[in-house]
C-alpha cells in the first residue's frame, strides 16, 4: 500500500471532520497502518480557527474510545489540495465549496456518505445546532463510512 494522506472537511472543523479524523486514526492504529496513512481535518470556513472540537463531539467520541480533544480547527488551504491524496467532505455544500476552491484536484474530492452502505443518508448531518443524540447519530454514520473507506483503501 502506498502512503496516503486523507483530509476530512466540514464547515467549521469542530464537529464532524474531527470525529472522522479521530475514528480513522484509531482504526489505522488498530490495524498497524500508522506509517501508511496520514489523516487530518479542516474547515471550509474560518468560524472556529484554532478551536478545540465541540465539547459534545468530544464527549461522544470519548464514549466510543476515541480522544479528539487535542485536535484544533483550521481552514483548508490551497496547499492542501496538493498535499492530500483524498479530500472527503461531510455534505454536499462543503463538497461544492471544495470543488470551487480546488484548481485541478476535483478527482481527489469525495463525500463521506458515499461510503455508507444501505443508508438513507446522502450526507453526514451537521449536529452543531442539535443535542447529544444528534452528535451520536453523526458519529455512528461517520464510523460506519470511515470503516468502509478504510476497507476500500486497503483493498487497493
């Protein structure tokens, strides 16, 4: 497997993309793929630059054994489109924002929900204005999609 760099992207980089980064980092550590896959997350907007993930995202992730408290939000940069092999958005709006910001990187940009099997979800819902159960729902969708993504990547 060639070394891969994956970037998860959501609107503010404090809910969905940090959870996705945490889940994938945990899975690659469990599989001993730490040297094969580099993971990061970013935002399409700078609403929360350098902020810790939302406390509710941290609580839900921790409940499933994933610690995301050391992550800090950042906005995607032009260089990220060259640096990362795969850029994965959490929803259609962020996908469209990424397409607009990229120059030649359209083939690298995917949506995480595309990796969900047998799901009624075409995107990962933003739990920011919701409650803890909304965060858990998003987390479980993220975990399922990230597992499928990892299977796809390791089969290549």
